[in-house]
């Protein structure tokens, strides 16, 4: 899949495309249905398929301290969309210029002059342009004037309600990983590169792999039973902590630390995927490192007992 960061010079050379646009955070079953719709139509029309996303997410740019926790990093999003067979991904930098652009100007610059869209799959709750004036009706009217079709996205329901990224965040907040899997079509995971930390875990009897979250805030916080996959491992069980490590006062930025059971290979610099299976406890500030060490040992015991009781889930 090709990645583009701008539409200057007409990136599709006027060949046209079938496109969709949105945040696609998490890429749940509803998003996946949209991607299939785009791909199938592009094959029918014999033009490229393209997904348009924003970085940062509009809510992160407009209110970084109050934006919903991101389910996916941009790299995770890119890799998943690539796996679905989409031809191109257009990453638009959400900035003051884009924020202040009218919906008509956006359509002219991006959809018409930039991409030559022939067919646009559009969320019925999606809005773009200054004052959010670019809804589906507005876009359909402009599409008729510019010779491209605008069709609504299919509604994918679970238990009678539309699947959304918000519902997934709500399910993650209460550690309902079964529901999350039903909404995503897969277990929830976070992937990233293992980096050097302060190696405090080694002194506490639980060396950890530290992973950059690459997001303003995490949808998860606490201690979890997990399984980990990477270039040199498959389904390795362990315990993960997501939080700010209040006992050691390391940072106010959320971190992901993973202790792997029965695994001691060198994985610094590797990209790993951490799949969350069950919550053990909330993150807590302890009065001393000795108390923290005792609780970490208990976390490891609880996790091992959970894996023994849930061999199929792990």
C-alpha cells in the first residue's frame, strides 16, 4: 500500500479512485465493512482504492487534554488497512489550515482536484470543514455537481446497537475484553518497538520490555494478563502494566511495560504485539519499593493462575 501525505500534483494522475474518509480509530467491524465496500467498488470500476485519514486526529488537535484515548497508533492503522488490500492511504495533516477550510473548499481541493474521486463511501455521522458543515447531504449535493457518487456507509450492529470506537473505549474501560473482541473482530492489542527503560523492573524481580505507546493517552490503565508476539516469539504469556508508574514517579506520560514468563531472549529494538486478555488490578501507588515488589510478585502469581484456568483464551 502506498502512503501519501498531500494531494499536491494530483497523486492519482487523474485516473480517479474510490475513496472513504474518517478517523478509523481501532478499525472495528463497521470500519472493516467500509473498507470492503471501497475495495469491491474499486475493483468494479478498475480504479485505485484509497482511505483518507487525519493525523493528529481532529479531537487531539482541537483539545489534546480532553480528546478520547486513541485505540490505535498511526502505524498500527497503516498496517491494518494495508492488510485489507487497500491500494493507497492519504494521511492529511490536521492543522489550522485544514481546520479553517470550508467543506466546499475541502471537496474541491481533496476530492475533486487532488484525487479525482469517482465514488465516495461516506459515514452518515461524519462531518468535515469549518463549522462541521460537510455532512453526507452536503457532500452528495456537491458530488452531483462534480460527477462523483456519494454513498453512506453500511450500519454494522452488535446487540442492536451500532458499533463505534466510543463503545470499544467504554468496554475497555471496564475490561470487557469479550465485548471488545466482538466489536473489533479480533482481540484488542497494542504494538510497538521495545525501548530501553530505567531497568527498575530488574531490581524488583520482574524485568520488563518497555514499549512506546505513541498516543496522548491510553484506553487502558492497570495490570493485565497478556500474550505477546514478535519476530522471535509467538504466544508468550506475561503480565503488562499500563500507567504512569506512580510509585517510582517516572513520568506523567503513560507507559507500557511487559514482563514475559519463561522468556529471556534479547528483544530491544524489536516490534512486539501485546494482546490483552484479563485485568488483574488497577494501577496503585505503593508506599515503598519493597511493597511494590511484593505486589508485583502477587500480580505474576495471579496471572499464572488465570492462564492455568483459561488455557483456551490464552
